[in-house]
C-alpha cells in the first residue's frame, strides 16, 4: 500500500503560525517523518515551529527545486511507494502553485498515490480577494519577460485582454526588479486601468492598495527588493474593433 502525499502550505511571513496555518494541518504535519522540500533550512525552521513529533535529525528531507530534472522525480516518490506518508513543502505559500512541485504531483497521480492538499496561505488568492478586482475571471501569469521590449508588449497585451474579457491579470517579479516593473506599468498603461500592489502579505506591515494608474502617478511606493504581487484590470472601453 502506498503512502499519501500531503501538499503543505507554509507561511508567507514571520509571525504566529496560528494566523495562517490551521491547527488540524499542524497536527497532521507533526506526524510526518518524510518530506520533499524546496530549501531544507527554511523547511527545518517551519517544522521546528510546528513542533514535529520527531527530532529534526530523524526527519528525512529530499530537495525539489527549479533545478530538479523530470527524470529525478520518480526517485523522490520512493518513500511513498514504500508505504510512508510524505509532505511536500514550498518555500512560502502553497506548493505547486507558482512554485516547483506540479510535475511531482502529476507523477504521483500516475503512480496511484493519493494526493491531499492542505489549507493555508496563497499570496495569489489573498491579493485577489483584497484587491477589489474581478475575482470571477482572473489569470495568473507568473513572471513577465525580462527583455524590455517583450515586457512592454506583454503588459500592453494583458491590459487589452483584461479590458476585453473583464479579467484580472496577476503577475509577479523578482523583488529587486519590482520598482522598475512598477515604473514601466505606470508609464505604458492607460490612466483608468486599475492596478493593485500587494506586499508583505499576512505580516503586520501588510500592504494591499488598489488605485487607477492616474492615481498611482501622483506618488509611487518604494517596493524595491520587497516581495510583491501585481494585479491589473483594464476597462472594457479600452478595446477597439
């Protein structure tokens, strides 16, 4: 009999786990001894906060990150195939959502391994919930192109797509490029397009602000090197036929 693969969300910020991780999730994670993690150091800190039933030195961790090749995934499932339950941990937030893990989860389905997602924080959904933008139709694009020409074309296309389909466009960037991305959005988007900037989600200094591009032009926040998520929604009348 195979073990179960638990998908375990981790905190987005420092602080009391009671605000973001349900007690039932904590209790379930405490029972596990096998984990697949993105970064062992972060995982150990989280498991220490969870107060696992096993000493940290007795917990088995395998690494799954952006450098893990597809042909390495099956080996990561061996404890599951041997009958042990395992937890998949992201660096922050929900595993396999804007993070490595979906390939492993898909392979688990192929191997008839039961996959169980746990409740926990997702920066994408938290930002969308609090943005005031369309939560019925939305699309997450991950990272935008680094090349400036391609980036301008992508932002322009997303703005038009948003206006045409009344769809919120969500994307992220490496923290040290956040300020430049914000300045570019303000430069090329229409004045009546809505932009939400969400940063420090679930932390005591959390920032979630939605304004039109015209309003943002009056004063831009300093989000350089700050983890943030962007949500863009254009107006329907922007689309011409």
